[in-house]
């Protein structure tokens, strides 16, 4: 079944929404990309959220079923947060929404992030520095449970940096993918023009053809 599963979608223009899209109906069938601990490691690697050496270390050191349990917690986090997005998308978030995010803040409180002064990596645009030194955020990865922190951070970044007015759900049926509409004029309707956009065009073409056949000669 895994071999037939399509690759995960990273089309949302924000990793927080990409995480919510890790379960979706992109075409006709619901697909779960976090069904197991190995699935979770693979998704996190593709998202670039955790260093590969950390993922490989957890893969080797985790006790049986431990990573599967973390994947279950990741799914629970995702499934808890998605209704929040559906409730608030299409308009700016208001401060009172914070009350609904308390469980997310509780998870974020477990973070063991710290920083170090380093020589900037020229390959990393975020580490440019006038002085020749830069600040690099790091994290202590004490247990597989810490893999939940970057997922929670992606959701926190979503609510703190994005205008929910432009968070949308694909209009394709039965597609359930979410995205941030960054297009000029904010007219984006589809997760992908190559998939749902093309299907909508084909459907419209069939409907026009059917109407034309029904017209009297």
C-alpha cells in the first residue's frame, strides 16, 4: 500500500499547512502520510524540519513501537489543529483565538531550544552578519517526543506570521488540501493547476459539451 501512495504534498506555501495536508484527499482516495513512525521520519526529512543525523539516531535508538507512538501524537496534533484553521480561515485572526491555542502553547513549553554564536554559513542566507559572526538556533533532541516540537513550531509560525484571510482550501472536489494564497489579487482556487485546476477545466468542458448536445437543432 505504501508503494502506491503518492509523495506528500508541499504546495501550501507554509510548512504548518503542509503538516495539516499530511492527511488529504488529493484526488479520489484519502491518503495518510503519517501512518507509522517511519512515515513520520520520512515526512519530517522531506520538510527539512530536523537534521538527518537526529532522525537517523532516533531510528537506531528508539525502542519498539516508540516512533509509532510519536506518529500517533503527531496525527492527534494535526487533527486537533485542522478544525481551528477551518474555523478561522478567510479572515484575520483575533486575539481571542489565543484561548483555543493553549494546548499548543503547552506543547511548545517543552522546547529545549538554545542558541550559539557561530561563523556564518554562506550557504544559509539567514546567517548573514555584519560582524562576521551570527546567531544559530539549536535544540536538544533528548527523546523521539522532541520531534513534535518543530511540528508545533510550524503551527505557531502559521498563526503568528500569516494573514488567515488568505488561508484557503482547494475548491476541487473532493480535494481537501489547504494553502496560503500568495497570488497577485489573491485569486488562487486550486492546490495545483496541474491536478485540481486541470480537472475543473475538464469538467467544465464536459458540461459545455453536454449542454451543446441538448440544444435543439
